[in-house]
C-alpha cells in the first residue's frame, strides 16, 4: 500500500494520520493472511495465556477468564509500555492503531 515509503524515511519525515492508518491496515491485512483472523488468533492467545496463568499460579488461585478483546487490549498495553520508554518509535504507534482495529472488529463480530 505504501510502497513509496520506507521505515527509515518515516522515522525522519513527518507522517500524516492517514499514512499511519494506511500502514496499520497494510500490517493487519498481512497478519491475517499469515496468522488467521484476529478473532480466532486472539481467542487462541487468550486460551494460552489463561493456561499459562493456571500453570504459573496453580488452580487454587482465581484466574480471570480472558477473551479476544482482552488480548487486543493487553497487546495495545505492551505497545503503550514501549512508547512510555520511547514515544518516538513509530512502529509502536502503528501497531496500536492495528490493535485498536482488531479489537473493534472483534467486538462487532460478537
């Protein structure tokens, strides 16, 4: 979609909101082709995270039920944490837009 842009170019030149969203669209589209729909991929991730928490903390602890929306939100928080360290990192801003789009798509699908 943005073949005329390179990441190094984007890191040194101003970028519009539209270009950020177009990058996110491009990335989300490629990810879906590689990893399945966000709904199905995030459902698998939620199940794996819940299993990890049960294994880590034991069955005697209350482990929350995680769903696809939780995964979208927590992946966004990973990017937020990275941006707290370096708010100039464009890739994390683009990924946040992608996770927001995935989360919205998941909620509409429900």
